[in-house]
C-alpha cells in the first residue's frame, strides 16, 4: 500500500487573561502546582480545546479507529464511520473482528495484530479486507500503533481505502503476466529497454540469439 505520512497532533493552549491580583506577589502557575506528595498536578485541558482536538481528528481525511486489547472499538472518527457505512453508535458496540473478511477469534486477532504492535513498540502497516454495509469487501491500508492509557492497552489505527488502487494494480500485474507468457513462447527475440538504454527484460529467444541466458542480458 502507499506510505502513510507521519502526523503530529498539536494541542495549543488557549490564552487566558489573568484577573487583577490584590497583592503584588507573582501569580502561581496552576500547571506547576505540586500535590502533597511533591508531584506536579496533571494539566487539565479545557473543554473547548478537547472539542478542537475532536474536530481535527474528524477532519484529517483518513480513518481513525481505536480498539482495546479485546478488539472492542472505543473510538471512531467520521471518515471511518463513512467507510464502514453504519451509524457510529452501532460501530461502537461491536468489535474489530466483526468487520474482517477473514473471520477470526478475539485470541487470534490479539496474537496476529495486537501483540506484534505492542511488542515492536513502533507503527506496523497492514493491508486488510473488511466487510462494510451491504456486504461489500473493501481493502484498507492501516498503520497501527500501540497506546497505553491509565494502565489499559489500546491500538490506534489510521488508514485509507485503497480498493480501487488494489484493483488497478492487480489488473496491471495480470496484464504483465500475460505479456510475459506470450513473450516467453515467442520465437522472436524480445528486449524491453528503459529510456537510458538499460535492458529491463529479455525473453528466452533473445538469449538464444546472443548465446547467453536472458538474465545476463538484463541490466546496463
């Protein structure tokens, strides 16, 4: 599948005007306030900034799906909803395995997709066939990453539908295979050259003409 661009989600702090202070002491930064144990208190993200984050995820153009280690879908953006064709509330009540063309158990899904991503600690790409509304099969290229949050494990998948691209590539391969079969059976020598004059392909008859193997004719 195509290479998926690296994305960074940036959450910008909104600027708030400080209320006038009665004293001349330097105002304390709430984000640096320490708890009784000496640790910094977590930074609370305002609701309007969370809305901005959800808006960005819904408008990045690619599908975003988050599932837990039991394959339950816990988050899905608008692009993924459109891709699957079902209402969002119906999708969130199901598991990833419900949409796979190759049916598998939760245990099989965990060992095939979840565990390798968690173990490698880096994104892993897959091209999978899934069943969408109406029973149609669509091919999706997904880049999957592991994410830990509050002692729970999740996978976040960012992907795009490549069905038409896959169909084109398969037809092109079939056409190339047919051409290669015909050329191998031809009594005429056939050479395929690039614009620089390098030989990309030579059939058996061409090798016989030059008294060498076709493989020796390929190259600069």
